C-alpha cells in the first residue's frame, strides 16, 4: 500500500464580522449554517478519500475556524481518521481569533487532538485593531494567548500586521517585545496590503487614511528580523519566524510543492500535477455535498514550465533558498543554465546570492521579493514569446 505524504486543509468560511482589510472568501450572518457545513465537510472527506495516503498535517483555516464547536472539530478529525491514514506525529493546526474563544473552549479543543494554534492577534494596540475592523481588543488578544498556554498548547503561532498607517515609531518595537515575552515559538508577520473592494481601501480612497508607507513598512520588517534573531528565532520563510523545531510543517508543504487536498468552500488542492479550486459559493457547496457529490470546482493543469517557476519562486521564499541539485533531480534542468540572465541581473542588483550550487534572497532581496519573483515567472506569464 502506498503511503505518499498528504496534507489536508479545511476551510471554515464563517466570520462574525468581516475585517476591514480582508479580501478572502467568508460569510457573515450565516452562523446558523455551521452544523450543516460541518456535516458537508465530513461528506467531502469521504468522497475525496485517497487509499494509502498518509496525512502528515491538517489545517483548519478561515474565515474563523474557532466558531466551530469542539464536538464538530472532533467529528471532522474522526472522519479524517476513518478515511485516511494518519501520521503518528500529525500536526493539527487551527486558526483562532481572539474574542471568539474561552478557556473552556480551548481546553475542549485540545482534547480533540488539535495540537497547534495560530492566533490572529494582528496587533497589541486597541486603536489599531479597531482600524483593522477586528472584533477583539488588545487585552482580549493577551488573554487569548494566556488561555492557550494554560490549556496546554505549546505549539503556538501569533500573527501580526506590520506597515500600518499612522503607527507611532515606538509602537512596533514594544509590540515585538511583548510578542517575544509571550513565549510563543512561532510568529507570522504580514505587511498590510490595501485590497481593492475592501472597507480599508474605501477609507484610503476617501482620504481618511494615508496609503501605507513602504519605507516605514520596510523599517518595521528589518527591526523585526533583528529583534527576533536576537531572541533565538530563525527567519525560515519571508513572513515567518520560529524557534528551532516549531516551523509550520503544513505551510512547508505549500512552499515545497507537496501534495495537499483542500476541503470546503473556496478551498484549493494541489495533487497529481493539477490545481483544483472549489466553488466560492456556500450554497452551491452545500447543495452538491448534500447529494454526495463533489462540489463544483475548476481544474488547472500545471505545465512543466509553470511547475519549474513555482519551485524556484516558492523555494526562494525559504531561508534555505533553491539548490541546483534539487532542480536537476525534479525537472532535469540546469538551474544556472536555464536562468542565467535572471540570476546575473538579480545578483548585480544585490537581491540574490548565488554560490554556484544554491541561490538565496539577500537581506535586500527579502524586502523586494516580488522584484525577484517576477523575473522567474514562466515566459507565457510575462508577455514574452
């Protein structure tokens, strides 16, 4: 029996309130559909089972997965256990929003088998949280971290946003100090982006808020790198820092182009050289799964050229970079021969380091990653012939 590694992602597209900056697929005011949706996920798990697939990571993302009651989480994990093989060391992550959980909830969640939490703190400043449209306060964020610790979650990740407009110079430093002091072994730091069609974009368009300052954001990113390195964190991916052994195993599957199945509304999968995307319509998803059918989805065949570019771009996000031997083994392509011009240009600009065997982003390259990545896109994506 084959035991090829597989990761599972379960999307929970429900929110009590939509954040001002969010452009992800989620639904507000439909919490009453949660039991029906959880049952639909169980059915999709049964429909999409893969015999012999060994599940190494499970991730509940959203939306707000912490709106799921623990008994629903337990049933979903039981359905996974019934339809897939589970690695003895399976990493099971749930995204949790402060303000949606209690100490009792977290204790019960721990009993289900969830062994890693990703807490959407975003800021330890209540004014900033209000600006972002978060439903929790700074004190509630602190309480959620403390409750997670008290409930037995040692593998804890905290999310923060840098580059907020009008942020006082000392606020970010104090926030990083506090994040380090929590003892959480993993931090994810994301630069604020103004997504079209969001309330935050409308606020900027009306002139009520300045456009984020890219120089200020870069300074905050550099400060984070400096402070977290001094605190014993490794900057293992562009937006992620961890203590040794606490890297996100699930996200590493994405960055290394491993196999994953996405369940639920708007969930994505990557398997057998194809990328699948489920419908973003909650009603379509529920209707199909309740007939024991796969939800409507699109399929994209990944060409060898696209696969090579993805391997390079995703690999460059990691601190280990891209090894020429790995590219040769996976694609039978000479990395330097194929990308000679791109490597020469990026090294000349100080964005990329190349030692003849491996290429990695420089410190400057991490700040300007998109400038590098665009150069490694497939020719068909860049408009060239």
